[in-house]
């Protein structure tokens, strides 16, 4: 059984989606979305996927992407917080891939420079 808070959040998201929500309601949905995004970012830190330094950036990215894709959300397929969670998976995955490539490039550059420095010594 769904909790009252979850169902009211879904109702709020539905109202915002169809344009019938007040600005106060939109602000409340944005706040709840940021809360869900922050929880997802902290869980990613605890799983070792990202660092604590990245939590704010990831939270912001999840929130913005959730808001941007609000019109694609279908309440019949899942609640708003579930939708935000799926978007969080995507954002965190993109972040990990981007940082992984950057780290690989930095390591390759470092290796290249150290091998050139070693060649100069001979």
C-alpha cells in the first residue's frame, strides 16, 4: 500500500504536469524532487560511485533533468519519486562514464609524459 505522502506527491506532480498547480505547489514539488535527488546522490557516494564533493552537482543535475522530463512521466507506470530515481540512475551513470573517460585520459597523458621524460634521461 502506498503511503499518503507518496500519493500526494504523485497528485502534486500530476497537477504541475498539466499546468494546474499554483507556484507554491510547484515550489513544493521542486523541493521534494531535490530531496529525492539528494538521497540518490548520497546513496551513490555510499556505493562508491561518486565522491562527496560531487553530491551537490549530481543533485542539481538529477533535479533539473527530472523537471525537464516531467511531461514524459506517466503516473500509471510508477510514482514521481520512482521516476526521479530512474533519472538519478541515468545521471549517475553518465557522470561515472564521463569521469572514467577523463581519468583514463589523465592517466594516459601522465604515462605519456613520464615515458618522454624517461627517454630524455637516457
